[in-house]
C-alpha cells in the first residue's frame, strides 16, 4: 500500500466556552476577519483551518509557510490524527510519524534505556524494532553510562541528544515536522544533521513547517502558504516563497 494523505474541504474549529467576557468590539473585529464566529449554541468558535483540500503522494515533500497563527501547527496535528476535521474529510494511508515534540512521552524517573523504549513505542515502533536499534541509539547519544541513570539527572543538552536519537531512529512512511529539530551543543550539530538527512531520505512523504525559507527550499518540492486558516497559495517553492515574501514586505 503506497502512503498518501487526502484532505477534502477539511476544517478544524475549537469552541471557546468562557468567551462571554470578550468585549463586543473585539468579537466584531474578529468576526469581520472570519477567524472567530458565533455558534448556534451561543458560544464562540475559532476556526483554525478552513476548507482545506490537499493531496500528498509518495515523493511529495511539502513545506508549510505563513505567519504565526496561520494554521500550520493545526494542519500538522490534523495530518497526524491528533485532531479530527470538524467539517470535511481526511484519508491517511501508511505509517505516520509526527515529530512535533521530540521529548513527548519521556519520563524523568526512568533511565535513558527505559526512555528509549517508552518514546520508541509512542512513535509506533515495535519492541523488536527497538531491540534491533537500541545499540545504535545508545552509541549515537554518546551518553555512555548515563543511560543507566534517570533522565532527571541529565542536563538539557543530554536530554535533547537522547530524544533526538530516539526520534530519528524511526522508519516512517509519512514524516511530520514542526520546525527543524534542535540538537543542543554545536559539537553535536554536524553528526545530528547527517542523521536527520538520513531520516528524511527514508520517509516517502514529508510535511515540514518552518520559518526558515532556506530550509523549505532545500527540503521541499512543494510549498503551501496558509493565511488565517485558508490556503493562500500552493505550488513550487520558488514561486510560493517569493509571493509570500512580497506580501510580507508590503
């Protein structure tokens, strides 16, 4: 089965049940922008994504651009299955691995080795896969005997190394990334970048959100520009990024 993602007229909106304290003036201003609306049940809803139609197939590497609040993170969570569309449909095929928070699922009181299993299982790896990769993960971290200690004893740089090593050991069909993963100290950067490129090469579909246009141009063959939850423009990286930059400068 070839991996694919298909969205048809997909929208995601969130109810705000404590919005009565909002001023009438603020509500009217947001209604005019089409971001906030009044529901039939007399509470405010925020539509983070609005009527998104999109298809991704094997070989697609999609970059997401847009200002803060444009809907990029919401779209990634929709693709990951964290959110479901409140309108429209989404169809996913293949193993989807979201690296939206590389430290998600790690436990402070468990050892480094135990956290390799915890985080690995959360990323969809089987116990057998983890057993096959645990030596490689441990060697990549360069943490040595620290892997036998609870990670609450780790520095932030050590935590990032461990989380990064686990997250980049997966074999995804669809890889979802929210910004390029940080790796801590500079000495680790070149090694981490190579491993990250190897991860991207294993994925059959990539969706990457980044504020760094150079990263988008180097990593993607398609770009989606979101604005206010709508698709503003979709196409090749050069055209879409140039149009976006012209819009921002204006």
